[in-house]
């Protein structure tokens, strides 16, 4: 009833010309309610000793899918000495994997995005002065990522790294060596399947929308991430239920999670964001999403060669 009253209040404010102020008040109250509900969820998941999959502990406040809950569950099971996070590819940071961590747990954070308007928005957000948050405008590449992190004054052991740049995710994580995050969240491209360790070839100027009109040609497969994670000293513990983010924990940490293979932890995404040459949504799903990019080159990590994706599909 109170929510309805607030919506009616906003409608009256629209008629009277004070809509922005009332809308901000409503948004703020909704955020407070979400935070309170999340705290109840956290209490419940902390009591859970064993889960069948990460899906069991998902909830979202600011994350795009259920990452807020997964992160809180992992934090209840492993020790964190330095409560610092880094996330890049955050856009304006209203929807992200670490915003809840910043506000609820009061962690220190660094967020990076290549769009100056997004960074300007973040710096005008009250959270920028309310919490220890640094926002940097930089288009992330293999060549600059370590310097960007180091210049922000962060190095060594940190709590969490979240990577979502819709393109060079594999290549960027592979080169990071100035930090040693205990938890890593990295986006994978479910369209590329669970059979091959493959990624888009490295291009420092890669932008998914420019690489192919469909928006399906980006990132790497889950096996590629798992292969990389293992070489960097991480266990893969599962994916979110939306089939786009993989979770890894450093092997030297004492934790109750079972390491799973890419095949075991793979979740096929049902997200349908494919587009045609005119930019209109085509809602492709399943193998149709793969067929539309079959003629494009892919890098095979097992063979160390680049070849058209369709050659892998017939192997």
C-alpha cells in the first residue's frame, strides 16, 4: 500500500511539476527496501553448508543477474584479508557485480569504463563520496591494464576482480599480474559452447558492436576461461543461472567449494540479444546464434591457431 501511495504521489508531482524530486525519493526508498530484503537473504544463505549449484544462492540488488547473492555466499565461506575489489566494464555502475559489495560491505573499490559519460555519471552519484570508490575512464587492453591498476594504487592480494568487457576478456585476464584476487568473476560467451577452448582473436580496439552486427561475436568460451584460470592458480566453481558469468576461487585458499570442469559448470544462456544488420533484435536462440557468426575467425587455444569458427563446428 505504501508503494502504491508513493506512485500516486509521483503522479501528482508530475502534474504539479515536481516529478524528478519525487521520483528520486521513490527510487531511493525502493533501494532501501531492496537492501533490507537482501540482508535477510544473506542471513539465510550464510547458514547453508552445501549447495547443488550457485543458482541456489542467487539474488540481485544491483547485479544484472544473481551475482550479488553468489558473491555474498562465497564471502561467507572464504577469508578475505584485503576488502578491495576491481571491476571493469561497469558502464554507469547502476547495475554491476560490486555495487552491493561497496554499499552493504563497505569495501574499497576501483571501477573502470571506457566511456567518459559513464565515469562522469559515477562521480556525480552520491556513492562516490559516501564510499571509498575510484572511477577511471580507460578503454581496457592487454597493453594498459596492469598500469591502470598500479597507478590507482592497488597491488597484490585483493578480494575480488570482476571482468566484463564484451570482447577481450580472456586476453586481458591472461596478462594481469599486478594483483592476486581471491575471487574472480569473468564473463564468458555461452554461444561458443562447452567443447572448445576458444576466444575471439586479440584486437586492442575490439568493440563487439563493430566486430559483427549480430552482437554474438565476442569474448571466449567457458573452457577457455577454465584453462586460463587453472594456469593462473584458480578453481572454477560454477556459473550463474543466466549462463554468462563464471566464478573462480584461488586454489591456495581453504574453502568448501568443489572444483568443477567447464562441461560440468557450463550453463547455456537463454538471453536473446542478437541483432540484424539494421540493429533490430532478432531474438535468436540455441545453435542459430552460432550459425550467424560461423564464418568469422576464432582463436583455438589448444592448437594455437586462428581459423573460421565453422571449421571447429565440423571437427
